[in-house]
C-alpha cells in the first residue's frame, strides 16, 4: 500500500557525503596507526554509527581509537562538509511533492545531521523530524532507529518506506518490518563491490534518480490496487 511515512537516511540519500565521510575515516585510521582500503571501509562501515565503527575497528582490526582521534576526524569532516558537500541531485525538488510525512533517521550524531542538512540548504525542509542513532540503544543494522522514528511520527512500521544507500540500513529496515528502497545515486555508488552488496541485501527496489521517487511511491499503491 501507499506508505504513511517515508524515512530517509541522510548520508548518501539526502546529501552526497559518503565519499567525504570515508575519506575522513581513513584519515583517522591512518592517524591512529592503522591502514584500510577504501573498499574495506565501505564494506565494514557504510551506514553504521561511530560507536559501531569504533567497536569494529577494535574487535576486528585491533585498532583502538582515542577521543583525540575522533575529535580530529570530526574537525576534518566538518571542513570537508563546509567546502565540498552537496545535496543529492533532485532531493530538494521532490520533497515538497511527496504529499506524505517524511523524516530523517541517520547513524550520524544529531549535530552532524543538522550541519550536513544546513550547509546543503535542506534543513528547513526536514526539521524538526530528525532522528539519530544516538537516540537509541543499538544502531543499524539493528531496527531500533527506524522503529523509534516511526513511533515518534505515529506511523505503523509496516506502513513505512525507508530510503537507504547501505546494506546495514536495508537490513535495519527489513528487521523493523518496513518496505525499503535502495538508492544508488550518490557519488560513492559507483563502487562495484558496494553495488553488489546493496543488491544482495534485497531491497524492494533499487533506483538511482531521486526525481523518480514520487512516481515509485505512487506505484506501490497502484500495484496493490491492481492486484
């Protein structure tokens, strides 16, 4: 059926930030004495909270991050956002046309979400419905964040549609009992390994042009009425 709520991830869905975020992450890892390829970074960390990133680096790579490392990365990332961040093409045009409630549910901190949306001119379209992984016990791929967003917006999980660019986010949406579209229109989505992992996570649909989203949502209701 036509969804009652559309839940957008932020990085790679609203703002074209994933390549910038991975660059800042790899810089922090190097500063901490580690080494990781870009593809490995996308595979292990895309769509996950910094808390999860820190845990994975310690558990799987034996790399302990200090608060100083994290602070240096945040400063670098905010500089990159300020100088280079752009909105996903078409997003500012389609949001007013959805005709449905929508919100943001992101693994980033609320400060980072607000900053990214502000420098790209999207904050005025999304406020006040901003939800961060810091608001729940478990980040993606656990369903907690999406369930929290749905409850806050008074929508039933099975009547929500999530727009995600990462396998972790798609897994989280499925665990929450929600429909989910995979988005591949960000600059990072040309990575072949990432495309394969996104497809293997089996979203309901994969699309690359945000301008298509209103018609895709309308099609959900049309298919149900026709069946």
